[in-house]
């Protein structure tokens, strides 16, 4: 019988895999689109480092985090 720690480890691995998959989907979705210089939500400037790290990015880190929490993504 699996114990609590085994189940917790399995769940953590599921969360990690889901997070990586979501990141890959977001990255692939932006490949055809040029990164925005300003966030589409709050209009703050998106740092160059973020635009390089996430091709096709359209939101700042703060807004992206809020969007993911609102939709249940990024868990």
C-alpha cells in the first residue's frame, strides 16, 4: 500500500509535468507572433530579458501570473 509520502511525490511529479506542458504550449503559441514591448493587459513595459526568454510574450510577469491563477493554470 502506498503511503502519504509516495502519493505526495506522485502528485508533485504530476504538477511539474503539467507546468512544463503548459509552458511549452504558451511558448509554441507565441512562435508566430512577435513579442510585445508593452503588456496587453496593464500596458507596462515588458523587459527585454522576458521578451527574449518567452518568444511571442504578450503580458508582463505580474499580469501573466494573475491570468494563470484566475484560470487555474501554472499549478
